[in-house]
C-alpha cells in the first residue's frame, strides 16, 4: 500500500498545478503556501501554472512537511481551488 502512494507522489511531482480560484478561505498553512506561490507565479510570469516539483523545491519542504504538502494538494484539488494535470 505504501508503494502505491509513492508511485502516486512521483506522478504528482511531474504534474502541473494550475490555479483555478484565488482564495485561501478555510485553508491550512501549507495550503496557503501553495495558493500564494501560484498567485505570485501568476503575478510575475502571467500564467497561474507551475510544476509541482518546482514548487516543492522552492518551498524547501522535507520529511513530514513533504507528505503534508501532497495532502494539501489533494485537498485543494478536491475543493476545486487548483487543478493537477499529468504530463506525458
């Protein structure tokens, strides 16, 4: 069972996160980090999308924080704040 989640996380690392709604209402700390990163990416580069692996490197998350990051991505996708698109 743990192997499935690691494969899932590897797929998510290569995915692209797209900001759909610009809101952090009822979001946790890590969820706000993700939304704020995508918001700043939109402001700087004119597109609200980035690779998940790039975001993970920028936020410098390791260990337990990394698993919380993937959980936050799932919650944000479930709430339709972001969309994850698999590449290739």
